[in-house]
């Protein structure tokens, strides 16, 4: 998963060790909700949904 850039402008990556299906199952078991964010712009919409927008 891409995570910013380094000092030289090259992309930095972090290993994504969580599986979507496992996280979805945890949210179902606990009565929570699973959010998958693919674009940075989607974060604001997700936050508005969780906390409501005034």
C-alpha cells in the first residue's frame, strides 16, 4: 500500500497485512461497520457518515 514519498520523491510503501474479508467479518460479528477507503477524498465522506455533518 502506498504511503507518501521519501526524501528523493520515490513512493514509500507499507505492507498491508489485514485482509478485507477478515475485517468485514469482525465488523459483522461485533455489530460494527466496515469501511474501505480507496481514495483520499473518500475519507471526508466516511467521517461525515460516522460522526454526521452539521
